């Protein structure tokens, strides 16, 4: 669904509201407070007793420090399917301090994410289809996103997000959520299926330039569905379970799953189920992979453990996926490890073209460790991260899809992810077949606004 006019329209509406509603103080009656558009922190711009904006679809949770309890409507998991509090809508497109307009019980945030990559060195065998960041030395717009997130009476939230692509722009998120209480809420629309901790974290909030190769290939990401979500005892147990339209995997491993056009509904597939359980018993890990806490807060040990599951009834394949993950943070050090396994089978009478011709099992193991130094008096962080991955795109078959991938890099943050520079080296070694020249040196500039 192409929605190119929606981007300038969204900006125009937001700008008009900001300029017409925020009347100058000189035009207000005595005692009346002007409406303000401002970058809000956890409580900025809220009247006394007013609850801050809430889970995933509203942006203010990004202003919290790692380990701080997020701002929630009922505290159920964010609308992007994340169970870790503070992950924002549109796949993390919201900023650390979003531009927010507050009008009585309603708050509206303008969100965005831009990632530009400079391929400084690229091996001769590098192909985008095989997961390489580039095919030639040059510049690539990795992501360009824009969205709106609205909260009403601290219980109802709506989000819409768009992403630039080769044809203009397409829908990325369209989701609404309602919180009955902390322990239970409902969300519906085009949103993330709750699978994989790496996938549920925004690509703009990774410690390295992007998610692991295996996660990009094996996580279903945005799908159409409806689900229940909840947070019991402040992170002791977080859950998300939902029913989704059946989805399709692409033929090539690194192309991942297809993300359908939302407005067409379920045309050819059966249904899919997705569920996730996780715990962060010592405090919420926060929206970032890296440990960006400062001061005494970084001394606290934070731990997260999670598991995900999906069953998919697609038009050409049926499939089952399971995932487990472990994460911790302390004193600027972070670790995040994840295992994903899935199994797919072709259906006897496909309603669309077959993407596989025989039963297929796949495996991905990823683990990364990094350290981030915080400049206490300045809004800067400096970090270093190493990630190791084991990939097997067809278990039981020895081929070039069996690979070891190692990525190492340094990161520089200004105001957390308002502006981030990543410089990294990516190396892959194929376990079988001919060795490929597909290493790369990448510089990425990223900004969440």
C-alpha cells in the first residue's frame, strides 16, 4: 500500500496543531496556561497528578534511564510486541525525547528514525541478498521512518508509522492498544509479532549498526494480528499472546519473512499464533541494548530472560519457530544472547507459489558483549561491542549457508540515540563450499528524533 502523501500530511497536521493551539501567553486570559510543544522527559509537560504517557506506542518511555520503570498505561507490554518496557512504536522509531503536544488528556508525539550507511570497504562477493550491508563502496539509506503516536486518558493508545522504500513509502505500523489494568491489555493492528528479543528492540537502539543476521532472517517482525499483553508484579512476569494472519517466508534465507500489505487482510493464508514470556525481576532493562545508565544507577545488576514461540499456517508453507534469550547489564557492561530454531514444511496444495519444496529446519545463535563509558558531565557515551553468530540455513545439509559471522565496532552517542555513530568491521566465514570475499567496513550515522 503506497501512502506517499501521508507523510507530509502527518507533518502538516502536527505543525498546524502546534502553531494554532499553542497560543502566546499574551493572548491568554489571566491564570490560563498556554499549550506547549516540548521535548518531554518522564514527567515534563504533565500536570500535577497526571500519569505520564504509556507503553510502547507512546514515545516518552525512551526518556527513561536503563533500569528505571517505564512510563505505562497499565504497564502492559508496548504495542510493537516488545516485552521489555520502553521499547517504542514503529519498531523504535520514536526518539529519546520526542516532540510531544499535550492537550488536556491527550498527548501526540511525532516520531522518526534515519539511518545512513557508508560502505568504506566491501568484498567482491558481497550481495544484499546474502545479508551483506552493501554490494559496492558507497552510501545507502538503511532506514527512513516517520510516525505519530497518540495517548488518551492514559489508557488508549494509537500509533501509525511509515517507512521509505524504493517506491516511495509504505505502512510500517498501524496499531491501537487499550490497558484495562497493569496485568492485562489488548492491542490490535499491524504490529510486531512477539518473537525474539533482538527483533523487539528497535534497529536504532542496537549497540551495533543492525540486528544479527539470523534475527533479520528468522524473526517474522510486523504482521497483522490481535493479542493480549500484560505485566505482572513490575516485570516479574511479562507476557504477550496473539492470533495473526498467516505469513510467508521468502525463498532466500537472508530476505526473511514477507511483511504483508495491511489493508488487504488475510487473502490466501490460514492463521498464525505467537506468544512470549519473559522476566526482568531486578528492574527493567530499558529500550537500549547497550548499558547507557549513568551515576549510581549503573551499579545495579539487571537481568532479563525470555522465550518466544509461533506457529504459522501460511499459504505455501506451515512452520514452527521457538526462541530463547538472556540479557544482563551492570556498570556499563551488557550481554545479549539469543537462539532461534524454526521448521517449515510445504503445503500439499499451496494457494501461492511455493518458497520451499521440502521440509527445512534452520538455526541461528547470536551472542554479543559490549561496554559503554558514560561521560558524566556531558551527554556523550562511547562504546565498544563484539558479536558472534552461528548460522545454518538448512540443518542436515553442508553448504555455504553454514557460516560464522563476527562483527566488532565502536559507537559514539550524543544524547543517547538522538545522534549515534557506528564504525564496525563485519567478517563472515563459510564452513562449507568455496570461501567468499564478503567482509565489510561500515560507518553508520543514525538519529532518532
